[in-house]
């Protein structure tokens, strides 16, 4: 049975498409310290279906009307990437806290404008990098922060699979769609380099930053063959650590995601699963001082619900932010732009020298 705290954050979800259906609506219902107060979508048929299924207190076909509701405290922006920044700024200007799907935006300039809006608003803003709430990865991060000492190197990979939909369609409900759904101008998948980098590369970059801190420079190569895209990225961190990032879409094998991290007082090896299995990563933490290894179970693998609970903890109880901040989001965009520029030039690119879109 669900157990709810007495005081809960009243959340409105903007967008009732697949990501909301697969992740955010259920998270609001299950979260111990949040409620699905409202939903909003421009497609009336989709809004009605999701309203009947999840039974929020309010349903809105107009975003401005939802933001004008004084009972609404926070918004989850679950829309196409092109809408992330404008819809977030609207919510912040209306005095609402925001949890926004990744990526934070599609250009550095857009991200910086958002960062200014967050600062101006004084509200809590969190990027939806939900893997930061994978309990096994949290245990690994704690070890890296508290025990590992100097980090020598990170090798991380995010390799989508040609069979991902065969696997995930077996465990996910069929998403409800609508011909009336609001879509951005143009086709986001027209430029697959940009689309794959924003959709998948943002996860890989955030993983690298979560464990090793600020990325200062990259040198990247891209190989396109038989409809597959493979980026190999040499990465420099401000700490002095070196990194190698592998983003491949799509490998002819099972989903392949994880990392190896080598440090002064130990190492970490992690295998991460397709997120829609809601299964925590398998993480082996090696401690040099006693030559032992441990593997946290990470029994609670619903990282979408956990990220909402962390978001609500910060708002309701003033707890430190556990998720990705707007500065983290902008730094990820900057890294992805630098990767794109390095692919174009073949040269090492410093993150301080890049502007523009991914």
C-alpha cells in the first residue's frame, strides 16, 4: 500500500505524452511527499484519458490557466525538448518550482537565459537526470566522494540497442497518443546527430560529471556506418582526471551502459540497465585498504519517483538538492556543443570557447 506524508507537494504535469505516462504521472501518484494535483495538455482527448486514469484534482487544456492556480506549487515539464526552456520560464515567473525533463535546453544561450530566470525567481529548479537517484549509483558516488581519494580515470559508455523497443514494449503499457498533440516546428529527428546527442548523450555527460566533476575540454570523433552513430570522446576534467566516453546508437547487442572508475583508494565498476526496467544498476565497489568488494542491492529502482521525492524534500523541508541543478544542465549542454565542434574540427575543444546549439 502507498504511504504518504501528511504534507505533500502539489504538482502539475505539463504534457501527457509517453514520458509522462511512463514516468511522471505514476511518480506523482506513488511519491510519499507529492501528489498529482493537476495535469495539462493541449490535446483534449489525451487530457481526458489521462484524467480518467490518474484522477488529478484539476485538468487544464491551457498552461497559463494551470499556472494561475494558487494551489499549484510545482510543475513537471514533460514536453518536447524545444519547449523545455520557454515552459519552464513561464512556470518560474508564475512562482512555481520546476522539475524539467532533460536536456535543460537545446543551446548554450537558451540554457544561460534559463539560469538567469531560475536565479531571478528564487524557486527550486531540477533537471530530470533521474539516474542520479539510482540507489546503487548513489552508493558509488558516496564512495567516490568520501573514500576513493584522487580519481585517475573514468571510462563510461551509453550504447542504445537495436532491440530496445522489442525489450521495452514487452514491459510497458501501450502509450496513449493523440492526433491533436502539440508538436514543435520541424522534425526533431531530422538531424540525428543532434537528436541522439540530446536524447542519449545528455545522460552520458551527466554521468561523467556526477562522478568526476567539471569537464574542461574534449576531443571527439564520430563514425557513421550502416545507420549507426558512434562517438568516442576523450575528456579532461578540472580535477585532473582523464575520461573516455562512448556514445553509440545503436549497437547490435543488448542495451550496454555503465562505467569503470579508477581512483587512489579503490575502483568502481557499474552496469546500468535500460531505465524502463526500473532496475538499479549493478555496482561493484572495490576498497583498496582491505582488499574487499561490495555490491549494493539498490532494491528501490524507481528513480523517477525517487527524483520527485528528492525535489519535494528540497522544497518542503529545505534539504540539500540531490538532483541536477540548472548549472549542471547548462554545463551538460556546453559539453555536448564542444563534442559537436570537436567532431567538426578534429581538434581538442575547450568548453569555455563554445557557444551555440548542440
